[in-house]
C-alpha cells in the first residue's frame, strides 16, 4: 500500500486522518408500510456463528466535529466468526491508508500515512486513544453482523423484523442507528461527541478463496512500533 495520502482511518480522528461521505438517504413516509427486508439483512447475524469466513465492502463518511472536516473512506472487511477480523482502509480513489487486525484478543493497526504500527494487548480496551472513537474491538463485530451489544452498558431496540435498529451507551455518549434497504444493504450511523460516522455496508458474502496470510499483520519495514 502507498503512504502518501493525507488521511488515515476512522481517526479515527486524531491520528490525523478521518474521512467521511455525505450520504443522502431517502426514506419512505412514515405513513407507508415498511419494506420487507431482504434475506441478506435477515441472515447477516448468522454469519457470526462458527468461523465462517465472510467479506464485506463498505463506504464510510466521517465528520470530524472538532475540526469541522468531512472525509470519505472505503473499508473492506474480512471476518471469521466473532474471533478474527481484518479491515483494509483506503481513500475513495484507492490510496491505501491503514490495515487493522483483530485477533487473539489483540488489536494491530498499521497507519501508512504516519508509518506507525500499533499493538494493543487488551481486547476490551476502548480504541479511543488511537481512533478517537470510543469503540472496543468487539463492537466492530456487532456492527458488521448487525447484532445488538451483549454488554449491560448498552441499551438496544429491534424493529419488527427482529433486526437491531437503535443502540445507545450513556457512559461514552455513543448512539448507533441501523437503516435497512430492500437490496440487502444497510446503513449504520454512529454519533459521538467528537464525530459522526455514516457507514453503508454491502451485503455480506462468503469468502471461498481466502489469502492464507489474511489474518497476519506484521509491522512494515521502517514503521515505528507503539505498544499500548
């Protein structure tokens, strides 16, 4: 991946990158009947069972409220159940920005812009120090699979199709909302005091020909290693 882009991932707002896409979402009027969800949305949570390997392409729009900036990101997921996940983050034009790996209760994060490699040992630790969004690694699995949070600090509600629709965490002032489309896509909106993220996911797909090194992430040559 190249490292000459200006932004990184969700900065993840202070690793000085962040990007967001302004997405206009058209809703039917509240008086009309809600559309029937596609089988893709209804089955997303089933991908979390066992270690079935799945991939997903997504676009994210990140609004940095502190610095009044908006950035666009492409984020590709590869995940195996609730135990392993890799994210490849790039600018909309394809410039590689970051690689993130959740595995063996650790987080590894390569920032190609800053040439830094983060190793975070505590899987339950909030990633706010790095990303400036108070999300734990485990929450990314919930967001990908469309699951509510198995955590007493969260309060979630579901829609009439029994799909998670709204989650709040008062301690960190985080609000998540899911909107489902009939074509299997879904939009997740994340709001925190520092940022707003609008994330659009394509339907999850089974990955039949994975790269054997997909869940291996080592520090690139010349990167500064930071252990947290």
